[in-house]
């Protein structure tokens, strides 16, 4: 505490990211990173940008990241997305932060699930946005009929995090039609691992903003690139806030790397399918060990064992050099979120769990 702090700082409870321990031989299954490296085209593009002793780094990057926005728009060309409908930022967390300020700060409270991405209430505290959490159903589903209250906006991840459960497009469209007066932000950090993107609905609904990241399915968590797609007036609002804060959110290396990642569709599809196959194999193996496993459309699974405390399991796995995510929160304190790692990592996890469960 300091007398020099602004009043808002005293009220903040900052977001706590997943642990990044520096331990040798670690099986790291706690932050939903992709187990595969990024496309070789990404490495080549960054190396090319660094040619001639990195002379380009003395120059500011393109503030609009026009090449990247054009590449993103082209990828979703089947949905009629234009470059002017794309916004890019320093990871999807920055994109979301700007969306909270630009589109969700109204007199009425915003709505989001009670079990969801824990950055949402942090943004609300930072920007002094009122909010109401809507309980997930008993089976951890989002039910759109529960979002009937008047609101200043709605936001949720799809698939939801940390549960991994997917909301179908038809349900999202129902929500958009019911709440035409407010923006609906669909946070699709994990959509590539098992769902249909709501980007298909953007040109039919003026109140829809869809947010993506290259951290998960493109294996670029270390590069920090995110984007949003919506109709032009929503994107203009994000641009106005961004340009009142930081005109250069993406550096030159991030821009060329992201363009290369998006261009390599074959590599993306190969690694995406590999993660999905590993997820289903891991799911079946955990069911065989008597775990309860929620349906997942993400690159992680959410599980509990009816006869073993989740916190104790997480601690014992840690002793064996295997890190998973345990949330000490109401309703989910007996669940573990496990990132889908490589097949080798998943095998080490399963071997450790078999041994731990045998020690009753």
C-alpha cells in the first residue's frame, strides 16, 4: 500500500496468470499452451524481418498492422469479412480490455457466467463497470435463457473456460436477437479445437464482437497477438480507445510472424487435429480411471475424481514434476483443468495418476 496510489489501485484484485515455473524436466499442463511449435513459416518470417542486422527494428511498426488485418479478413472471406472489420492487439487480453472500455462500460451491468475467464471481473474493477454473474447450469452449461435481464452487454468464452463446454451457434444467435440493444462479446480463444466460430454471424448481427487469439491453436503464446472481428462501428470504437492509449500495440516481429502463421493453413490443420485426437485419447483414459470428465471442445479438459481431493491430487502431481491448474473457487474446487499436452506428456500424466489413485 502507498499513499501515492490512485484510489482505483487500492480496490483492484489483479488477475493471476497460470504459473510459469522454471523447473527442469517439467510436464507443464497448466496454461493451455499448444504442445507443438509454431509453423516453420513463422520462424522464417521473423528471421527475414531481422535480416541486415535487424535494421527494420529502428522503425516503428505499422500502427494499423494492415498486412495482418488483411490476412485475417482473407481467411474469413467466406463470411464476407473485410479488412475494416478486423481489429488487432497485443494478445486477446488487450483486445478484451479495450472492448470492456469501448463497448461494455454503460449504466446497466454487464452479464457473464459465474464460472468463466477470471480476467472479466478484473476488467470490471479496473474500468468501474457494474456486472452480474449468471450461474452455469448444474452440468456447467451456459443456458442463454438465463440471460434475460436488461444489461449493458454480455460476454462469455466459447468454449467456456475453464469448463471447456461449447455453446452452439444457434444459441448464440438467439442471444444476439434477444439483446439487440447491447453488445455480445464472444471470446473464442479455444474455438479451433472443436466448435464453429461465431464469425459466421458477424455480418448478420451489428451487436456481435468475436475475439480470437493466436496463442492457442497457432502456438504463438510467446508472440502476443489477438484480434477481434465485428461490424465497422464496433471496430471503430476499439480503434478510438486503442489510439488513445497505445498506437503501436504490435511490434514488427509479431506482425510478420502472425501473417505467416495465418498463411500456413496446412500446418494449422495438422496440429489442430493432433491436439483434438490427443484430447479424446486422454479423455477416454481418464474415464477409465473413474474420473468425471466434462465434454470439452477446447485444448484442455476439466475433470474431478469422486474419491480424491483435487487440491491434493494437484500437489502430488507437482511433486512428480507435473503441473495442472487447480482453482480454489466455489463449485469447482474439486476440479482440475488439464491442458492437452503431447502424447508423451499425457502418458506421463496418466502413469502418475494411476500410481496416485492406487494409494488409497
